[in-house]
C-alpha cells in the first residue's frame, strides 16, 4: 500500500494525487527499481507518467469515462 513520501507530497501536486483506489497501490507500481548504466539498482522517482493510459491502457474504467 501507499506510504507517504517524506520529500514529496502527492496531494499537493496536480496530476499526482493518490485518491480512492490509487491510495492503495504499492509505491513500486509507479516507482520501480531499475538498474543504472553502472549496474547499480535505484528507485525511479521521475519521470513518472500521470496519464491514466500509462497504467490503464485496456481498462474498462477508462472506456466508461469517455
């Protein structure tokens, strides 16, 4: 489940509010751990898409909103 970031307030930034079901999404779903070009592992905080389609490409929820 979502754990508030200590240096980023999702509720204050347009496009990144974590309301409703989004508040229960694991942080790693949007912020995956990736390997750098040096082979180190790091959490990707940005760029992160705020577009619904980036996670809900085939979602019935999006289709019903159109």
